[in-house]
């Protein structure tokens, strides 16, 4: 999709080539009194001493048809047009055309705008153009409030980009109040869809017919960033990483080298929030310390990440998902733990079936498990599914202290199983109180609940993490991402 381009035209936008071959500005009336102005040089070359001001001079050139078209060049915008013409769908040129009673009428730029339009039509005929006059209804370009209203009306009635279409703006011409009203109103309406150009004037080059250089297009970051930054930090508080990505993408595109770390961290955070922990690790591993990289080699590392998602879901007041993720962390860990410790007794250890199957050969070593084969064994009593009571029994066989561990007992309790079944088979959710109760604590405190989950995971892994900030990789990654957004400066 090609872009729209809006330019405010000032008195110094046009150069004219005099007979000597040198180029002079049609409206450069900012010279000292003892030096002939560039505008006077043009009037002298045309031998038209009766042309006393910018409006009259540009009107004369416009009425001269094609006679002087080759001698006219847009010094402010010329380089942009030369390098960006194939990206432009339409150009809007805004020139002043004030009433006769207005003193500044002599410096009006409506004819300059029309000359630039004629130049564009000749040099770049594929670009559509439109002149938008300012002042015909008595508007004062120096009145900020009036200009703000004028711009809002202009945006809404004349300059309307399509969704996703870039709106390029160059505000070199006109008074400060007019330009400021354009920036603020445009940014309020279009946000990151609007981008700006900055002109770098060089009188030496201009005298040789070389248009001024420029930088851009760039975002109006100085106007938008403080609000965007505040919004992004609020979204991070709620761990809404996709929304943060959508909000910051225009800034990523504008200065990718400054945002490289933040983008990696954010991509990792999105993957983590979706439970794709391997992809999360790939994105953030360079920001982890040596002990964390060593932890990644352990079969159980993802259990702490899964459990921490439960913690985050509770922070988001999503008690149902907090419940599901907390038990999923334990159940997923137990599956890995059984594969790790009872591999030789598994009939389907190399498959990803819903339930592992335990072979009866295990009874030679752990005869206490015989009752489960009698109760749950298939017709030949050779295998049983590893679920529920069987999982618990295997843990108690190898970890005798499990029967006294509050975390494990909570996970293994009938109350917890009933709650899980209710969530899985019924509509609706659970209260925060029910969540805590399911984990065997009547104390309505998140720290107590987190501690119970962590205690259960530590029991199975044999680790001694005291809090999730040490057990999970993610708190450090979240903090680093927050710091990148907080410390970014436009």
C-alpha cells in the first residue's frame, strides 16, 4: 500500500534559477537590510520591479504557464519526492490564502503550493495531488486552538488514510502554532500510523539547485512515547505480552537495533505465556546465567515454569486457570519422574500416549504394588495404567517422606481430585477460597498457596528452591523486559 504525504508550504519552499544559472529562493526575506534578498534577485532577473511580495511573485509565475516551469524547483521537498515518489499515492499541499484585510496575506503560499503541484504533475505524473487552502474563512494560523480545530476537520473530511496506510507529514512551512496543532491532532487520531520528515537546509547546496536533505520518515515518538511507555508498563504488570508486542511493533520497526533485546525477551515471554517452554528458552537463553543453563539440562525444569504460570494466572484473577496449571505442573512432572525412575518397567515409554503403562515385572522389586495390578490390571494382569493411585504409590515407594509432605498430600487428597474433576467436567469456575482449599490450606494468602505448590515440586525433584523467583527462569526475564521498556528513551 502506497503512502499519503502531507506538506505545509512556506515562503521558502521554492527556488528559481536566474539567468546566471544560480538558484535563489522565492521567499527568503530573512536577509539583513544591507544585503539584497534572494527574492529581490529573482524579481530583478524577471525585470518585474512591480512585484513587491511573495504572493504576487508566485502568482505571476503560476500565470505564466509552462514558461518558467523548468526554472522552478521545490527546495524543501524536492529530495523527498525524488527518492520516495514510487511510495506515494497522493500528495496534499497546504498553502495559506488569507483574506485581503490580513496583513500577512502578502506572504501567502497558495500559489507556491500550486506551482509545486504543477511541478509534481510534470515530473511525477503517477502521483495524485490536492491543494488544501488555509485562511479563506478567516482562520488565523497563529491561533493554536483555531488551528487544532481546523486540522481535526481537515483530517476527518479531506485527508483520510486507509487502515494500515502510512501518513507521511512534513511541517517545515508555516508558523509554529499551525505545525504543532498538526502534530498533536494527527497523532491523537492516527497514532503510529502517522510519520514525520525533518528537513536539513543547506543554503550552499540550494544555490546550486540541490534540494535540502532530510531525515525520516520517523514516528512522533517525542509526543507519543511517554503515553505508550506508560501503557506498555501497565500491560506488563498484567503479563499481557501480546498486547505489548502490538503496542510496540511500530517502535521496533523504527529503530530495530535499539529494540533487539526487548524483542527477544518479548518473543520469549509470549512463548512462555503459551506454555511453549522450549521456544521460550531458545529466545532468552543468552540472558540466563550459568546455573540456569545447567538447570535446563534437568528433566524437571519445565515443571517450575508451568507452576509459575499458575502463579501469574492468580495475579490475573483467573482462579480456574491457576488451579488447572498448578495441578498440571505436578502431573506433568510426575509423568517425567516416572519415565526417569521406572523406565525399565514401562511398556510404552517411547510413546506419547495419554497414560503410561506399567509392566507387572516391577512386582519382583516392589511387591507392594501387587494390589494395584489386581485392582486395575487388564485381563492378563500384565500391565496397568499409571494414573491416580498408581502414581501416588510409585512416589511413595521411592520417596517415603511424601506421605508426610503437605504439598504432596494436598495434591493427592480427595478434595483436590474432586476439585480437578469438577473443573474438567462442569461449566463455571472456582473462587480463590476454593483454590486455596484444594491445595490444603485455609489461609487465604497467595504466598501460602505458592509455597504449597513449590514444596510438592521440590519433593519430587529433590531440589530446595525457597520461592519461584529462584526456581523459574521467567521472573528474571519479565524484570529484564520491563527494564528495557522503562529505560528506553526517544
